[in-house]
């Protein structure tokens, strides 16, 4: 009996991993626009210069 892990334990572990991945994803998505804006700001000013 100890050889077979209980299905609900596997499900709980999988759900915990998925939840952690979702939280990490959301955090990265939240941070990405701010970082992208900082990187793109100089490019926008360069584009606005008259030719």
C-alpha cells in the first residue's frame, strides 16, 4: 500500500505547482510592461526627432 501514492496527494501536489506557476507568471507579466516601458522610452524619443 505504501508503494502506491494516494491519488489525492498527487492531485494536491500538481495543483500546488500549477498555482505557484500561475502566481509567478502573473508577477512576471506585471513586471514586464514596466521594464519594457523603461527600455522603450529612449527609443520613442529618438523616433520623435525630425529627420
